[in-house]
C-alpha cells in the first residue's frame, strides 16, 4: 500500500515543501530510502523502527520504500522521522488517511516514540503557508514558534501515539497555542559609564544611523563596557525584523524550547580564535555564522586586532552587501547579515601608547605592525573611530552617574524616525545604507560644507568610500539635531571621527 504525506527541507533560511511517499509491499524485509537523503536521514530507519515498536504498533515485516521528493534537493536532519513513521503506519492502515496533503508534519523521534524539537520551524511554517498548506503537526516544543505565522493551524504533539490519535480523530487535537509573552530582560544601562563624553557621543551617532564603530583605548578604559550597552540604546525591533531574527536563530537551533518571537536585538561577541566559517557561516549543509546571528543587532569584536587577519577580511562583503551568500554545488544559500559592527582595540601591543600614567614599551615598528593587522579596506568601512582614554582618578571616584540609556535611546529613536520618513519610498531605512545617488539627494552640502569636505579629502587622504561615509555620518548628526540640511558644523563633527 502507498501513503503520501507532506514535510519540508531547509536550506539556508529558506524552506521548500517535500513529499514523503511510503510504499509497503510484499517481499523480503527491507527498508530503502531514496530522494537524496544524507546520513542523518538514512539513520532514521533505525529510529523509526524502534519508535513504532515501542509505541505499541507492529512494524511491517515487508519491503518498505520511502521516497523524498523532489529528488534534486538534499534532505538533512532528523525532522523527517515523524512523517516517515506516520507514512509507514498509514500504508499499514493504522493511520486511516493515506493521502495527507493539507497537513505538514515534522519532528525527530526518540526510540521510545517521544518527539524531540526540530530546527528551522519558523521558515518551514512560512513556506507551508505560501504553499497553501493549512496546518502543521509538529513537536509541542516548537508550537509557539510556528504559531507566529498567521493563518496556519498548529497541532502540537508529544509522541508518535499522540500523532496517530490526532490524525485519526482531529477532535483530540489541542487548541492552537498562543505565542508566549515577551520576557523582559535586564539590560545594562549607559548610566554606569562615567566620563568618556566623546565616546558616548560616538555611540549615540552610530546607533542613530546604524554606523560601524571602532573604539581605541588602553585596557580598562571602558571600551567593552560601553559596547555591551549598545543594544539598550538601539530602537526596539519591528515585527518584520523580529521574524527575520527568529528565523535565523531557529535555523541555527538557538531558540529555547517553547520560545516564540525573538524581540530583543541580538548582541554577538565571538572570541578572537573564531574561524572564518564560524564568523560568516558555511558547512556542507550551510549554517548561519555570527554575522547572521547578529542580524538587526550588534556584532562586537573585542580585541579586534587579535583576530586572524583573514577572518577579519571576510567581513568586507557582509558589511557592504548586508547578506552572506554561500555557494554549494547544488544551490546557494543566502543568509541575512544586516548588523552594526562595533570593534575595540588597544592603541599598541602593550596597550599604553599615549597613557599619561603608564609608559608604553612598544617601538614604532611594533606599533606599526600591530595596527597593520587591520587592513586599509576594512578600516575604510568603519564609519566612526573614537579614542577612549584612561579615566583620571577624580572621574573614577565620583558618585555621579552618566546619562541613562533611556534618554539616549529617545534621541536615537527620533533620529531613526526622521530617516524612515525620509526614505519611505526607497528600500533603505538608515543613513548607513545610503547609496551615492541618495547621498547626492539627501546630503547636499552648503558652500561652507563643500569647502570643508574638499580640503579634508586632500588633507586626510579620503577615498571615495570614505568621502561618502563622512557625508552619511554628517547626515546622522543633522538628524540628531533635528536639522533638515547638513551644515559645515555637522560635517566637521563627522570628520573628527574619521579614521586616518
């Protein structure tokens, strides 16, 4: 007997429907699987056999053939266990329906028949909705995630036995789960930062325009402390942004069981020993890297010059394209990577160059080699570079706190709103995304500003990219001031943060 069910395959952050065809026929006992399954899918034969028997059902002592169509899409992962097991039971008549086209099934089976959560449920749910499938039967731990997609009935089950009962008697299916309420987490406050007014200003400008930032200063000056407070001054994510972030984290397997929509902006701080594949993503079955896990959030590189140079160089394309494309022989996976880069570094190998208290022991040659670890093309993509000096004792011992994150965030949100209103007819949302044509339209300079930027191009040796980045930062400063036009004062402040 033949049974047909529906499931899905995930490649990158996209999913496509997969038909599971199960044929149980007379012949010597054999379990064959076709349709380009990888090793993790082929291993499901043993899991399915044990799960069926331990759930109280008889495993057929016949020839079983499972086809996963389309055959040109590689299937990976253990989420095919449940549809394969239900297909066998449907072919045997235990599941009453042999054609289940209006329901998408997925889940990993344990040997005792219980169902483990799966990865990539949110992209699968979105793909099911686009394909006209009206419902999903899936592990209970993934129900809240699938419930994010509107217009899709979600049927959570905890075991193979529950799944059989649900298919035979839909009245036993529990009601659609509600997405869990967002849990508020304590966010570090910018008020903890004492002094460092110039660095705080640079953080505010970077967050207002989505610009990349590099902080340079001796150990203990507060670079890492400030970077970890950046998410607290960024605007809240929109629903569309939250869905994109949740999809990436779902594919990466980082969502907690029972978790719904990710509502807080990601903050990723990888160690400097990270590989380039772990940073940008990859693998035989492509997985998102840190740049994609930081999508719509912050990627913080502490001790930036301690990262391997070729690892830093792979950041150049994601910073420009806002996405990562991983090409494989069969197809290419595209991961979103629209993040704000925040880096921190010491001014020299010992860390005390320019310190008024501790003496630097580094030679000019050592300082030059150390700073050359950051290539010119990558340095050119950093919109703001700010010095973070060591704090004097009178500032360290004061009891007064700095301006809180809430006040800074209000100004950042007002500047972002001005950008949304200005660019509502285009695809960009922040000044950091401005193209040369949009810069000419929205960042026109007055006569004084034009003279200043012309002098700066020759004096600072600005590249064409640097010239555009300075104007974009000046546009953000004008937005923070509530100004419609970019003036020479805005341009002068932007130039003081330009790397040389």
